[in-house]
C-alpha cells in the first residue's frame, strides 16, 4: 500500500512560497534523492503547472537540476483538477471523487507518493488521507502568503526532526 506524504518548504511563520525562498544545494540534492525513490506524485493544478517547468531541458541547468528533472520525468504523476482537460507526459488527470481516486491510488503502488500543493493537501487532510507531513523549516519570515496548513489543522505527532544542511530543519509528523 502506498503512503501519501505532504512535504514542502515552509517559513518560520508557517507560509510556503517557492518564489520567496528556495532550497540550498544540500537540500536540493536531498529532494533529488527523494524524487528518485518516490512511487509518484499527486499535484493540484497550480503546483503541477509550476512543476511542469521540469518537462523541458534548460541550457543553464547544472548537474543537480538535470538529475532532478530526470527523476521528475520518470515518475508517474496524478494531477487533480476541475479545469484542466489534458496533462503532460507520464501524468494522469484525476477528476471526480477525490477521496475514491486517492484511496484507489493508495491501494496501488508500494512506496511513497508525494502530495504537492497546499489546496490539494487541505482536501486530502480533510479526508484523512495524508499519512505523513514533512515540513522543511527555513529561517525566513514572510509575514503573509499561502499557509502550509490551508485548512484543517489535524492533530499531529512528531516522529522525527533532522537538520538538512545549512539552517533548514525537516520536521516529520504523522496524524495523532
């Protein structure tokens, strides 16, 4: 059975914003290893559109960016959207009953399936389908933006905390 894991970079005051701060080299290499080992990823429309950047090669990329793109392209992706009519390579469009679709997905492949996007995570949290939350806590204060927990704040239990190179700490929680 697959495990749904919601993990994102977060500011000290609880916001996610890929434009305001980014992972340093050590954390980016960690994300490459995670992508290489994942059974796939589930995206909301907005996050999928951001991540589709990795579908095309860019001449300015270094070795790490090429490695991440290769891992991202290789893994299956499921895109949850009410408005998209098609998705890119190695991706499946998910429409209709989100709970039924995600329960079927969890019953399929073994391993971790990344959940990406705060709105999607909000919906999956409300359905009780997130198995683990990973917060990559950065020493940045944004003061505003999209909160990591966009809706229900589930009771959680800390299972691990790890320094991730530089000033970032990974906090791993499971539903309590």
